């Protein structure tokens, strides 16, 4: 069975600025399959590649599976292309920072551009908890953790 363990602070891989994905090959598909398995097993709603020990610009997310059928989403080379002026505060946890949550203020909605595992370009707008989750996971790809933010009131 694959190693589904999740890296915890202060593992240095969590502080790396991750490299873009250039090869859309079987190894990438295997990585995302493993990351989704680890995320569901944790259990969590988002997981970035560095949390899985891989310094690549990849994250996976499923913000609804705890309440509905699984809808796994895979983001390769994600970038934020737009965000709302208004701010929302969510209580965030991180699979790499056990037993800790922090209230973080972030743009209430974001539009991302990314690639699928096949390299196909995609865009999407995320609101509510998914907006916070995508920003949290994007931060991981730049070595930023939610606990780096000041606690929101
Ligand atoms: Zn996290």
C-alpha cells in the first residue's frame, strides 16, 4: 500500500516554494490519486503536494464530501486570477498542524486558473468555504501556512 502519511510542521518541505508541473504523465496521475486517498483518509477537505512530501504546484480539494457524495477536484499549476474586495473569515485547520485552528480573513471569493491532470486549462470561481480552502492550499504551494496570518477577530 502506498505511503499516505502527511508531513507535519516543522517539516522543511512545508516551507518550500514549489516548482511548476511540466510533465503531465502517469507519475502525476499517481501523485494526485495518492493525495486524494491521503486527504480522504485524514480526513480532510484539501491537501497540497508539499504536505505529501512533494514540492510541486499541485493540490486536491473536496469541500463537500463530508456532507454529500465525493466530488474530488485536482488543481495543477493553480493561479489566482481575480478575487473579491470583500473579506470572509473562516476557522481554518491544516492537516500539517494537528489540533490547531485559526480564524483567517481572506477574499470572500476567488477565481482560479489551473490545469487538469491531462494538462487541459481550466478556470473556476469559488465562494464560501471553498474560497478559503483554495486560498489555503494555494498558500501551501508558496510555503505559507495559515498560522502565518494574524488571528482574525
Ligand atoms: Zn494546510
